[in-house]
C-alpha cells in the first residue's frame, strides 16, 4: 500500500491542518436520538472514539457528531471523516475502503500509527454493521 | 566520549559491547530509552548463544553422549549463576521460564490448592497486568477475593493500606518491587513481614528491580521472586522464578509432560526433583545459557555500580525535564525510584510525543505500560516513559530534553 512507509517516522505527519483538526475537532459532541451510536477503543494507547449518526427518511446521514479522544492522528482522522459524511447513504459509506480514509488524512502513515488513523473509520463501519443487523 | 564517564563506571566502554547502540535511526544516532520494555544485549550474550549452537547444541538431561552432557552442564550452570545473583541457596530454587508473566502464572496455578472460598489475595494498585490478571483468574477459580493496597498522590503505597489489606484471611501477597509505570521502589521487606505475620505466602515481582539493583532474596524475605531475563541483558524468551525450596516443594507444577517426571506409569506419575518438575519439555536451552552470560556481564560490572550510575542519571534527567513548562512527571522523587520517568506534556498525547522523539532517533514508550487501572487512577489515558540502563548517558538525556522542547514547538503548547 502506497501510504505505508516503514521508514517513515517523526514530525512529518504533524502538518498544520492535522494539528488544527486535533485542537479544534469538527462536529465534536453527542447527538440525542441518533440511530447509530458506536464506540471503538484502541487498548494499546487508550484512544477512544464514539460516533453518533442521525439518519433522514431516505437512510442518508443527516447529522454527525463524535467524541474522539486520543492522539493527534486519531482525533484529526475522526474530525476530517466527520466532515465528509453528511448526505451520504449508508450504502455509500459501506463501500468506502480504508485507502480512501488514508487518502482523506493526506499524510504518510507508518505501520505503527495506522491503527490510530483507522480507528474512527472502524467506529463508523462498526456502527453501520450493528445498525444493519438490528434492522 | 564526553559525559559518558560516571562515578566508577566507564559507560563508553560498556557501550562498545552493545553493537545496536551504533544504529542510526531516522538519520540520528539511536538513543535507546525503552529499557523497561526490554534491554539491549551485549556481544558476550550473543557469543554465548552462538558458541552453544556452534559447539554443543543438543537436548539436555536425555543423552549420555558428549554434546548432551555439555549442554546439560551449561544449562544447569546458568541456573546456578541465577541463584548466586539473587542470593538463593542453590540452583534447585531457580526455575527458568519464558518471562515474568509465565513465572507468576506458574504460581497463580501452582498455589491454587492453598486458595479457597472466602480467602484473600492481596496485590497493589500499581501492578503490571502480569501480576494482576493471573490473580484475578485464580481468585475466580477459588471463589477468593482480590484486594488492593492503595497508592497515594505521590505514587507510593499507603502504609495504612498495607496493614489494612493484609489480614488473617490473606493467603497470597504479590507485590511489585519497582513499578514499571511510576518508577516507585516499594518497601517490600516490610510488606513481606506483614504478609508472613499473617501467615500468607509472599511473592515479589522483580521484573524492574532485579535488572537495576542488588536484590537478595534472603534480605528481602520473599518466598518467591519473579523476573525477566530479557530485561537484564539476556535473550528474549527468558525469565526466572525463584522459590524457597520448601515453598517450591509445596507448589504444584502447571505444565506437564517430559523431563518433569521421575516415574510414569499409565495411570500416574511422580514429579521430578527441583527445579525440573517445573520445566516440562525441552526448555529454551540457548536462552538460558545466554541469560547466564548476561548475569556474568552484570556481575562483572557490579550491581551497586549500575544502581548508582542509574540513580545519578535519573536525578540529572529530573533536573532537565523539570525545567520544561507543561511537563508533568508522575510518581515519587528521584531518590525513591528506579531509572523510569513517566510523564506527559499538557495538550499532547503520549503517542505523539513518542512519534516525534522517534524522528530524533530517541526510543521511548508511550501508552498505558500494561497498567491500565493505575493510569485510570492517575486520570490519564497513558503517559510517555523514558527508562534507563547502564549504557545510557547524560548526552542522551540532553537530547531527550531538546526533543521534548521540539514537541512543544510543533504542537504550539
Ligand atoms: C513490573 C513488571 N512486571 C511484569 C512484567 C512482565 O514482564 P514479561 O513481559 O517479561 O513477562 C513487566 C514488563 O514490562 C514489568 O515491568
């Protein structure tokens, strides 16, 4: 995978936009009456995200909130992901691969930090799978 | 090299024994400050292992041929070295395991028959998961209760909690000697006295103490001592369980099979002599021999000197890190700890600290250090941790401090 570089390390991933999302995460908070609510946890570093999705009548995402807590990579990934979700159908989100998540993040991610980068993505996927299986 | 020579210990000369310390990481010389996780290995250990494979490799205790006799002698000699290193009476009191975790699991199973409904097991709030989870499970199996000695604000055990938690109902007290998360060195001699007054078995987790200070099992008065060879210059896959002879005799083995039995019929078996009744199957022979070489190396330098040099380096590191605004160090002052410094920079996650340091060639750990309940108690998800060993220098500490300033700059905190 192109985005993975084993020699990659250090300050290069802390671009200004990453730090901006980390310090001011977009769509931070919770949603009452969210149809989808899902928590993922990385026991290795203690990073946590909970994601809340409100759907409209057509099964598309009307609103999104999250409570990402953790490192700059996982929080900014959640913040950036949350900005892309409004208006998408669950089917469209289900079709999204992890490459597009990494592409969205737009920085080189080493193998060590890939779990941080993908934690919000898995929270989103997990929430949708749980929702679909309840239906 | 400047700054490598400390009171009585020639760190420059020591460094030359560790080829990995010449590595360049991300364009910078490696500064390895993750010794609590595992230590680096000197050439002497690598050579002992390759010598064994090149000259004597064969199974132990099984053959009359020359190679088997040599392997058996070398493997047994490594047990004797470990015994002498911690002041045990003989090699019969030394069981080789693969790590501290296995040593403690051996006890959590092997002492199971001592535990019954309503009995109590006592550990502390600062245990590594490996001295917590096995006891949670043992308590569940027996219907016993697990109790915790509490820590105070400074990360030290509360005296009244030691006396309050250990009672006549206590069957096992298992306590970490030096905390891998806070660096705290506990007064285990005193805890052992309280345990024994109450008729309890007393176990010490020495994973972070045995590699860094003189530890004598008779002086600390423990029944069992668990530690890891790989944290004290030995190969990975090596660990030790010391048990006082009478205690080991009363302990049931928990892995069964070849080499641990004296006599087997189809119906029943009699256990082999100590320590072999606990070492079923073909053991990690080369690892054990490598551990013996590591012990020789440490004793050649002297554990007092190693402790002294680490203390001086830790005090120095404290002074350097305390000047960094927004950096909080957890745990007790340098006089009361081993060379472990756990800290956070306000507004920066420990993983990001570790990442930026890695870019500077500095290896530290960021996370919960396998002590999640403790981190929870401190109100943090994790911390960054620098941990030292005999080959670390003031120069590396200076690089650490400079890199932490860089972290602050990148995060504008
Ligand atoms: C205090 C303490 N106990 C136990 C362990 C477990 O050691 P091992 O992973 O070698 O089993 C560690 C290792 O980090 C430790 O620091």
